[in-house]
DNA sequence: CTGGGCGGTTGACACGTTTCAGGGCATAGG
DNA sequence: CCTATGCCCTGAAACGTGTCAACCGCCCAG
C-alpha cells in the first residue's frame, strides 16, 4: 500500500491539511514548510490517490470517448483531437469502442457513469440508446461527435453530410458518369443516410431520374464490406453496371479499390471511386483516393472544447456545430482515357 | 448530485450495509428485501460511485495501455486484443498515446499511477524512463508489449524481430535481390534495431558482405517517413540504388509504395517492398504488400492476461513470451518480369 | 500596553462505499 | 419453557483527500 498524505504529514512534521495545501494551493504555504513537505513527498514516493480526490470532489478527472470503430483511422484522428484538448486540461481520456453494437455501447456508458466522468463524447449507434438519455438526465454532459443533435438541448459537432454526398456525386457527374453506385451500410446510421440523400439529390438533378442510383449496403463499414460490394458490382451485366461509386467511408472505398484491382478492373479508367472521411490512407493508396474531407482532428478537439465548457457549468449554451466538407480530388476519379475534361 | 447508497437504503427502508450486500453478494439477502432494494435503485436511478469503491478497495477497476502511435493500426489491433480480455473481467481500459515521446509517456504514467490502475501495458519509448521503474517498484504490475523484457523479473510479450528481419531479407535475396535497403527510424527503438540486425545477418550470409545493406532512418515510423526514404532512394544513382527494401513497419512500407508509384517506379518490377506488422491496410493496398505478420490482437490479449494474472497476485510467475513472426508474400515483392521463380 | 490584523497552520468533518462483528428474531430441539 | 441454531439485517469503522472555521503568534499602530 502506497504512502498516503498522512504519512507525508507525519514525516514532514506538519498536519494533513498543510500537505494538502502544498499540493493544491502552494502559495498559501510558507516556503520553508513547502520545501520540507515536498522533500517528504519525494522521499516517500507519495502519489496522490485520485479515487479519494474524486470522492471528495464529486466528479473525476476523466472524459469518455465512445467510437463506432477503433480500427477506423478516422476515429483515431478524432481521438487525437480530443486528447489535444483534454490532456492539457489535466483530464485523462477513456477510449471505448462500441463496434457499432448497441449492447457494447450501453455497457461502456454504464462503466463511464460509474466512473463519474466529467462528460462523454460519443458517436452513437443508429438508434440513440436509452442509456444515453439516462446519462444526460443525470446531468452528465454529452456531446455528439460526427452526428447531428436531435434537438437544440445538446451539443453536437457534425459535418454536413448531405453536402458531402452531393459534392462527391456532382464531381462524378461532371466527369460524365451517369450510372453511379452508393455503397453504404446496413446499420442505418443517419450520417450514412444523409450522404446517400446528398448523392441521390445530385443524381436526380443531373439526370432527372433516381433509378440511375444503385445503393448497396454491405454488413459493415469496413474494407471487407467494400470488397463485398465491389464483387457484387463486377458481377452485374455491363449494360447496367455502374461506372463509379461513392462510398460511405474510406475503408469501404479502399476495399472497393482492392477488389476492382484484383478483378482486373482498372481504376479510374473503367471504374471511378470516391471515398469519404479522407483518412491518411486514402492519399497513401497506390491509386490515391478521391475523398470527401472532414476536419477529423478538429471534429474531436471542437467537441472536447464544448464538452469542457458544458462541464464547467456557468452559462453554457448548447452549440450545434456543422462543418463543411471539402472534396479532395485524386487519381481514383480522374479521367485518363476518355476525353472528358 | 446523484443518489447515493444511503438514499437507496432510506427509500427502501433498510440499512446501507444491506444495499451494499444486494449489489455485491445478492445471495445473502432475502428475496423480498432484495426486490425492494432493487426497486429503490431503479426508482432513484442510482449508479455506484466507482471512486468510493476504489478508495475502499485500494485499487481501481482500470488498466492502462500506453502505445507509441495511436494512428498506427497495429496498435489499435493490439488495443482490441487487450479490450477483449480486460472488459469481460469488468475492467475499463485507459488508452494513452505517447507519440514516441518520453515526456508524454512519463506524463501518462503519472496519471495512471494517480488513478491506481491495476496495471499498465506499455510499448515504451527507446530508453526505459525512470517513471516506469518507479511504477514497478511501487508494486504496479507492468507488462511490456512488443518489446523484450530487460530482465527475468517482469512479464513481456514480444515477437522475434531478428527472425522477422531475417525472413524478410531472405525472401528478397531468394528473389535475386542483392542491393537491399532497410528503412528504420531515428528514435532507436530496440524492436527496429532487431529487425535491422536480422536483415543484416541474412544479407551477410548470402552475399558475404554487409555493405550491400543500405540503412535509412527517417524521423518517424510513419507514412510520411516512408515517402521521405523512398525519395532518397529514387535520388540515388542507378548503379548503387537498391532494388528492394525491408521497412520497419507497414506504415512506412505504404509510404515507400506511394512515393515509388508517384515517381513512376513500378512495384514490384523495378522495386520490391516488404513491410512489417501485416496491418489490414497492407493487404488492402492496391499493390498488396508483402509483410512480416505479427499476431497483433493476440499480442494484446496475451499481455492483458499476464497483467491480470500478475495483478491477482498469488504465485504469479513472470513470463517472457516471444511469438514467431510469419512472412506473408503478396504482390509487392513478386517477381513479374525477370524470370526468377 | 493593548487591540487588531495577518500570514501560517491545525484538526475535524465529509465524500460513498465495503466489510465485519454483532444483534434480533423465529424456528426447532430438548 | 429454555436454549441452540440459523438467517437476515444493522451500524460503525475505515479508505485518502479537500475544505474550512478556528486558532496561534507576531508585528504594528494607536
């Protein structure tokens, strides 16, 4: 059992209160006493017990972040943004992975509630679980990340995904593509739905019909999901087969790219691909991916700022921030053969 | 302020001790009382205060994991392995990113010490910081991940990186390559050094000389670092330029690949690449990467098991586990043009 | 000489939980 | 009727810290 504040007090010949003051308000302690106490602390290897602090303070010095897929670099970039804000504030980050499964999400939220975290940053699964509502009703600040708020009574940091989908689709339409695929996911995330809607709207405006849009929904928003979708596309009769795809994220786009190459379909000459998120691997792919860029790190840091502000109390006003995505054009959608422009 | 165990007790008309029993040893409480208490808990929305539990128990229900680069999928896979072991045991995971910088590592370790984590899993930076020693001396279990233990007095889960380097190099040598580059890093990580040594040994055995091995050490073990190294290689006179590279990890290998493609060097025809770690993106690259596979997830889960065993106390014996890496051959090192085999 | 002010220190209490010795009560056995 | 035996339950202590009112000397102004 490690040394306690009491051991330090004894060793330095002062009271516990003084030791506490040295730790928390060093300026009220005389220099001589302070030195003596610090010496005792060093000698005993004393380390504050956070549990006791927390118990006393009523809340802990931690923040929770719950993401859909820790293996998706988009979320690690978000996490890094969160860390950049949260660590300097003296808070530790508890990173949780829900794997897009509501049960895991709920379990993590329960743990975070028991930990009395200062607040929770979360990209929730499709339906907002009751656990999240319970948490908020209990007064724990919750900021939604990469997801719009259902109402004005909470903070959210999101991206205009309808616009993102539109940008991606318009780009392909401009390049002369008419039969376009949207590759989304089966889990029904609103972000994905919005991207779809943006694509659909652009296609309708350009072609006057929506049936030009083929929507595929593989099980998961992963590389494997992308491969699966690509295989389906390659299997279609050439007359109906799309010539380009907008993917709901870059992982899927990479999967599509990989499968196309494997099947001997040349990208972008025979099939163009647009991804979403613009993770670093998008640019690093050997056929660099055109992608819809989101401010990944900023998404995290801004959300963390809002969370800290809300946790601080005093006249916090809820903010629903919506970033504008930007299309980054790279090889995977460039026209090489056919004229185009 | 949320409801406490005392509020529950009052509301249910029992003592605090009984409520605690309902929570921790429900079998000793009569069914009727138990129901009444559970009802009160639900009605009040009571959630246990972990801080108080921890204070009482002396240690918390968390485990720390400190990694070198959260943006490297290798480490997120390790983290997933850790989670798989640690969550079922009722423990939360605090994931920290040291960014390969000793100061950040130390700061994180301090926080973990204050949190009284059950133990720490860490891939340390090059030199073992005193903070780590201090932590161990204080009795906190520490398991090294992807790093050999300096002595028999602690657990470590590592990979035979000399063998890994050798496998990579021998593969290239068999393919007829003679001038080989090893692309490592400047930070001096022993893992990287061992990989280098394996490569060097293989080259010496095959060619009788070591001067065939060009060693490059870009700043960071990242995609950007790989690009940087590749640019240097392309800039060399053809007579001395290597025809293949072993990279210290897959991120760098992807960077090399990307830069080679950008410069019009065909992979693998003109330049072969072997990565290390075999992250998912290695296979997903449009020129799939040959890579030295490590059991990423298992590395994490095994380390977590050892940590939990050590934390449990009772006759724990330190284990230094060393996994054997396996070479996974893909396109990036296949000979296409020249005969070879 | 006295009173007031001030810098520095003290010591007790509270935070919410777990644990454990002990106590009340009913039932069964003598 | 008394005692032994379980079964449930109670109540207090303890974990380590932060806070705060109170206190102690000491100096200075009056």
